[in-house]
């Protein structure tokens, strides 16, 4: 084989190997898109409380698992965040959504379509608003300015998901403390 043929063979072989590697890498890294948020239906049951979501006020949450067809429902954002932090819960999470109170007009039952990925949200914690089970709520907003406006009416402070203390979502709840009523938004 001549020197020119060898170089051409090496060049073609290298290009072929690079192409195969690129295609193999693409097929491995390409994952299906996350499922879109579902809408709360009349029979949706809270994962932890076992009660109908429609019987609870405030923002709700949903977790989509790869091992389930239907999402797990949560009667509060606090419960949704607790699920994400508890080590004994399933880890095959495909998507998580919480009600986006920047797009909701009603505290009692946020409207259809008012969902946000919690990783993209700003949360108001320590406000006077209570969630679905009467516990302090982490109130999610897709718009930081609207979260700040909410604090002017209801107190609290604005934080990102990673800045919410574990004790806020996993700790004991004083159901008789401040904000036990459910004022309108």
C-alpha cells in the first residue's frame, strides 16, 4: 500500500470512528422531554395526606416519576418539596411542578395552567399564608417582582428553591401559630 493510500485510509477510518462516536454519544445523552404538567382533577388524592386536593386551599404540587403513568399529587407545595428532600422517596423523577401563584388569581384553587418548575421559581417563606394542610407554605412565583409584592401584603421573605431550609419543609408544624387563618391573596 502506498503512502498516499495509507494516509487516505487513516483519514477515512478516523472520520468513520468520529462519526460513530458522535452518533453513539448523541443517542446516550438524548433523553425524552419531561412530561408536561397535568391539571388537578376532582379525584386527585394527596400523596401524603390521602385526601382530595380540591378540599385543600392554596398552591399544590405534582411529581412525575418514570415508573408511573400518573403524577403523584401533593396538597401543598411544602409536601412536594419534602418529597424531593426525603431520601426514602423514589428518585426516578421525570418532572416536578408547583402552582405558579404569579399566574393564579385564586388562592383557594389556582387555575389550570398555573404551573412552574420549582427550580425556576422564587418562593415566599415565613408569610402569613398557610398551605393545604394548614402548615406554613412555601409560596411559588415565576416572577420575582410578584413574589416581592406578595411579601408586602403577607410578610415573609423571597428565596430560591435551594435556599429553603430543610426545617421549613421537614420540621414540625405549629398549626396554632401566626397566620392560621387563610386570608385572600
